[in-house]
């Protein structure tokens, strides 16, 4: 499939580096600022953006992203607002892949068929639905497939060799490897554990492997970027947004940009360090 995701991963591979994937909750702390943050992410070097759908019960997320959901919902964010923000972003950036990440309930309430039509029209590239295992995905998959939207699946340290083929069946775009058991923002896995997991997964799929959960610093991002196809950073960015929002600061996008620029530099330099060594 020729699309933004495959093009972006191919471009990063041609540069001999991993991709930087950044996560923020859409509408955090409000829709106007969130739209500015989205632009700041890409300007600072994010290759792919995951936008969180605000939801009242984000059970896979730690305190940082839970608070981001509360701020977003408190400002009145709805799924239709998130799609409208993506559509506006596409007027000036038609290359950066954008993935909607979250839970099935908001999509189900919106309507699966309607969601797929509107998501494609807005310029989204796919979804990660954390609480929708392969066995329960039949209600959503046909609509996504009909409109050329990726369904990105999750693998974890506890995904067995017997289970993995079921996870990969119908997966597209990339495979998201959750590097630690638990919620987002938890302790990071060791580089050795990640390298072993990536090697194991690559024996079963040609999809790019993105690694996330617990990645907070440039050093951690660089260590993962040495072996994975992409590094996902979320809670650290959401923490910056939360701290700045608590201060009622007016430079939230700039603060986010500073953090992401450091992460992007680390990811881009990771394999060059290995070659030099």
C-alpha cells in the first residue's frame, strides 16, 4: 500500500535511522492550543504523530495521560473536533502520518462506518484501538479497510509465539511493541530486552516495529532507536503540557517543541553513534 506511513518509514530507512513517533492527547489543554502543539511537533522533528482520543476511562494509561484526558474533556473536546483539527492541519501538511490512538467506545458511539468515512476525509492514516483485541475487531475492521485506513496492532512482552500470528492477522502500518507490562509512563525496558524483542518480532512480520511505553528521555529514545524502526514518546510530552497548563503559560507549543527537538536529534543520531563505535 502506497501511503503516508509506508512513505515515511521508507524515507527514514533510506536515511539509516528510526522514526520518532510522538503522542499527545487531542484537545489538551484546549483545541486551539492543541492545534498549535500539533504543528510544533512536526516542526521539531516528529516523523509520525499519534493523537489521543480523549476518553473518560483510559485504563492502559498512567497518571500523565489520564490527566491529559481530563484536561481535554474539561475543555469540551469531542471526536468531531479532533477530526476537524486534523483536516485543518492537512491544509499545510499532507505528508506527516497521523494516527488516532485510544479506546473503542468513542468510535462505537460515533459509529464505525461514519468514523471511517470522516477519518479518511479528514486525512487520518489509521488507528490504534488499545482495548480492541483481534477477536473483537470485526465491527471496525471492514470499515477501516474499505477506506484504506490502517489498524495498528499492539504486541507486549507477554505476547506468546502462539498468540503473535493472531495479533498480526490484519495488522498494517506498523506493529506497536509495548515494551513494558503496565500502563503508559511506566519504567522503561532495557535496550537489550528491546533489541531481543524487535528481533523476535521481525522474524514473524515485515511490518516496521515501533517501541513505546516508558520512553521519556533522549538517551532512552536513542537506545531504542538503535534497533527499532520507530520510537514512541508520549507521557513525557504530555507532562510538559500539563505543567505549562498548570502555570497558565502561553508558550506551551514552544516548550513541547524544545523537548521534541532533543528527542529527534537523539533518534537521528543513534545509529551514527553505533557506526562510529
